[in-house]
């Protein structure tokens, strides 16, 4: 029998709160979670108009090693939302390394900011997977640089009680709106897709709100479950502004946190249920078949 994966989604609004994140991770670990997911922009918020934003992004990169140490200490997998990393624009020997806070202060604004998600392994603290956001929301364009060239791959993750590795993929926020993004991961074998987000529920176009105050809630609840069904995979969506949830084929949304509330939910992903769904819908079988048309 396949084990259930205990996944904790921590929903809170970003206010440079590394200490809050650590507290929630410790709590999730104490409750037996195998994996904890934080929201997008959880260290810096999204304030690109603030002159100190680039400096704050550079400062936030120092927390990645601290999350790695926490994963080792607590024996829990961690997806620490996203970390926005300033990087050199010109190709140099150090071009792939994020700039530090003092570099940004000394050299002025950095043209490229990369919004990246990491999957940090329990026990070892090893980074098993990395993903730079590819589909930028409108207001992010011109501030962030999208990754347009790196192949989007899933990666193998060990979970307690499972003899087999579980294939996992990462997306970020607006990527959820594109079926192709998730399907590319599923074509590479992903059975669990993790999506940190900073998706506003209320702060949206007045024209949309005039038609439906609950538009974004409907969008998120519908699309998250649809992605799970159409790919026979689990989707763990953790959003700073609400409707964080784990969605499964057949079972739908296991639980969710309401709009503009803070909290943590812990759900169990039944890997056997994913296989039951696949045996009925055979989506993966078709994707991998010779007659796949796309």
C-alpha cells in the first residue's frame, strides 16, 4: 500500500517574516508533516516601486541556507515560497550566483531579478529542485526576468514509508493559469505539483469585481481542481492571499483556507488514489503514448 504524504500549507501575508515562517515550519514538523510549503514573496512582499526592493531581495537570499539547516534539523521537506534573487546581467564567471546585499548597495539597481522556488530535502538539506518563474503576471513584467530557456523538469523526492521515490514538480502563481505548464511536468512524470503564490483575491480590476466579487475565488478553486483532474496528479497551492488548498483527482479540494486569512492546513495526499484516478482516466498513458498529438 502506498503511503499518504502529509503536506502543510502555510498561508500568511508577506511582511519580512522569516521568524514567522520558522515557527510555522516547526509546528508543521511537530504535527508529523512530511512537507511544508510557504507562499510566494513571503520574505519581501511585492513592492517593486519601493527603492529598497532590490536590496531587500538581495538580503533575502541569505535565508536559503537557513531553511536548508531547518530541513536537516526537523527532518522535513521545505518549499520556502519563492526567493527573489538579483543576478548580474553581463555574463561573467559569477553570473549564475545571486548578488549579496552589499553588492546591490554598492553597484546600484540590478536589472535582472529572478523569482525562484526551491525544494529542500528533509534530513540532508539538499536542494532537489529549482524553478524560476516562466509566466509573469502583467505587473511583474519589466521588473522580473522570466526564464525562457531552461527545460522545465520534475525531480525525485524520497518520503518516509515509501520504497519508491515520488516525482515532484514546481510552478509559481500565475503559471497555474496555463495548462501547458503543469502538463509539461506531468509528461516528465510528476505526480505532485507544488505552487507557491501571491494571488490577490480582492485587489483586482474593478471591472471584474463589478461582475463578481468572488471571481478570483471561483477561478482558483476551479482551476486548481481542474489541473488535478486533467493530469491525475495532486496540486498543492499555497497562496499568501487565500484559497490555499490541496487538490486531488476524484476527491477534489481536500481543504482550503479562506480569502485574506492566515493559517495552516495539513492534508494527506493519498498516492494510491492518484493511481486509481489514472487507471480510470489514463491521462498519463495517453501523454506518453506514440499517438499523443501535442
